[in-house]
C-alpha cells in the first residue's frame, strides 16, 4: 500500500515527477505500477515533499511552544521560532490563542508548501524586537536571488515590529514561482507602527490577499513587483476586503503581473494612496483593475492620491478604474488621479467618484489612450485637465456637480472625443433672495452655476425654483438667462440672454407666504469651449414681495 501511495505523491508533488516525461506514467497496469514503485529511489527532497504534504493535508500542526518558545510577548523566543520555522516544510504551523512570540533575529522560512495559521490576528502574534535593522525581518524564499516560493498560506496572524526599522520589509515573499498562495486575515503593523515597508511581494505570481490590514507610517504598506520578469497571462494578484492605511505610501505597484485586481479595498490616511511605478518594475502589466468600491481617500500628504508614473523607458500598461472613490483631501498637489508625462498604455475610468480637490483627473501624458465615462465629479475647481495635449483622450457622459470647469478649453482640439458634459447645481441661499418690485432683477446665482460645453454645444437646461409671495393672490415670475464674462450679482438689473425670448415661469400664492415650485426647461445652442454662467431673473407679480428660497439647475450637453 505504501508503494502505491509513494508513487502517487511522487507523481503529483515531487520534483522528480514534475521533470519526468509523461509517457513514462501513461497507461500503467497495476503490475507495472507496483514494479515501478518498488524500483523508485527517492531523494531526500522528494521524501520531504511527500512527508510535508501529508502532514499539511492531514492537518498535523506544530506551535512555537512545542519548540520551547514561551510566547508571552516579553521572552526572547528567537531560537525556538527559528527551529519551528525550519520544520514548517513538513508541518502546518499554528500560533495559538494568546501567543505573542518574540524574535530578536530575522527568520527565514522554507520555500514550499508553508502554512502558518493563528486563532485571530488580535490574539496570535509574531513580533520582532531585536536591534534596528535595514534588512528583512520575516522572509520566504530564503532571501536568495532565484530561490522560488510556492503554495504559501498565512492566516489569522498579526505580524509586528517593536523595533523602529529604517529600511527593509517586515514580510518579504520572494520569487513566487508556482502554485496558488494566500494571505487571509493578516495584519501587519497596526499596533506598534515601527516597521519600514510592511509587506513586499517580490516577483508575485498567483496570490490571493483577503481580509488584510497593512500599514507603515514610515514607508509603504504594500509593495508588489515582478523583479523585471513578466508573470504571464495565467498569473494574478487579487486584493479583496482590506486596508492599506496610515502609511507614507499605501500601495506601490510595479509592472509585470499577469493580472492585478482589487475589490472592497480601502486606501486612506496615507501620504499617497497608490503609486503605479514603472521604475519599480519596468515590465508590461497585462491587466490592472481597481474595482468594486476600491477607495483612495488621501488626507495626509502633498501628492496626488493616485499617480500613474513612468520610469523614462516606458512600456505599455493596461489600467482600469471602475466604481472607485477618489478624494484628494484638498492637498497642495491638487489631483485625485494623476497620469504622468510619458506614461504609455490604456487607461479606463468608468463609474468612479472624484471629490474634494482642485482637480479630479490631471492628465500630463500625450502618449496614453484614456477613456473616462460616466464618472461623478463633485466639489472641484476642475473636472479633467490635460496639460499633455493628448489627442487620444475620450470623455463621455461624465456628471459634474459643483465643479467650476468640467473641462478646460485646451481639451477642445482635433482628435478628442469630449461629449455629454453634465452639471447639476443645487443652491440654497443663506437667506431668501427677495424682490419687492415688478421689474426683473438678478438672483445672483451665476457665479457658481457655470458650464463649459465641450462637444455639440447643444445643452438641455432645466431650472426649478421654490418661490413664495408675501401677499395672497400675488405671485412671482422667473426668467432663466445665461451669459459669458462676469456673472451679475444679486439684485443687479436684469442682463444676459433669455433661454427663449419671452420664456418665463409663474406662480401665485393662494395664501400669504405659501410656497410653490416652478420649473422652466429649454434647449440652448452654445459655443463649445466657452464658459457660461446661468442665473434667474425674477420679479413680483401683481404686488407684494417675491421670495426665492432654493433652486436646482440641470445642464446636460446632448
């Protein structure tokens, strides 16, 4: 029986079997299999692979305490942890509830089939408390160039450094050459905030990171690089349900991954949330997608919340942002998303929200292909700027609310597709705007209700106003107008161009001070690239005093 089991595991998992020609093992009879198994001479590595896989498969786990570690958060457990780590090629590692295991030296883990589990990251901890070091603290791949790792599984553990680090990584997983590796419910750095880079995935291949919390106030929460090697279409890194927060840089992403995907990942409180950096690994990414409520919420720093950077020898990249949240926090850089000069590739942004900064998207590249569609821009000076004069930029059906300049004039050039500029403004004056005469005066809303058509110039405009008159049976009349140049102030004489000659909306108060809503619509033929203000001229009707309380303007370019 052991011979057949040995043969099975040799075929499935040993390095000898992986290198053997398939024809040797094809269509074996029982007698032939028995003879082959009996004649096999296994290397020590093959025996270790089989033994280790059996122990992991059967759930045979070992704890640091079984190697004489105390794990009380104070005692130096370095030697015990090193002995425990060395045997994790053969056993599943487990850090029990309440164990706080302290090492004063860096720990090298075996390369293959490593499983380390805890009860929970709040109660199962592995802590570095040695001298200040610039090297890596916990590393897989033995820190050796070319040494590969495969099938690494870390779960329910918190990794910390109580020693202030000045370089290096708290966790470094190097050259992930095969299998599927997983980091599940892993915390790195949230308690002591002393590590340098929290996690470095070096030459990452196929990896799932789920329910995580990484932070590093001094450096990067997560670095992902491929070390100049292209992982290929079959590889991929997935980040889901996690936090990259309170760090100098949240995510530092190089090139070369076969696919990189995020979902429900929050990056916030960082000096910069995402640096997509070709200098870290100047290799083409086959697909990078930040999707499904990935949020970039910058509140500390002077850089763009998200920056797509180039190393100077740019290679083609493919980046997609879908359903995300971008907030620059009004920092001095002024960009939620910045595309640097020389960046090459295809960039898509669909269904995202850009808020609270000078500019939502700053494009400085003249060599990328950008498609921004159905995004929401709020409380910005500029929606999308384009200092790179990129002829390949496409912006369609984006929604701008409280954005002074949705698109700059420079973007209206040959080769661009700028369609469907849309603005929505809701104005509630601090006190009602009043007019006690039957002569039109301006409401003074034009300084904030502005639009710059970018495509056809045909704008479907709707303006709704809530009005009342102080006298029963008297009313109010409004007439929407637009113009260029300086917008008129509140109470100024009526000016501008009426939407339609003679067009107006009226209401009559059934009783004194009874409010009513009036809506006026129009289709305006405007000049693309010109900036227009929009306002209401209003007057009392019959007598009394007309009060304008709140308005909503919708401006949609057809």
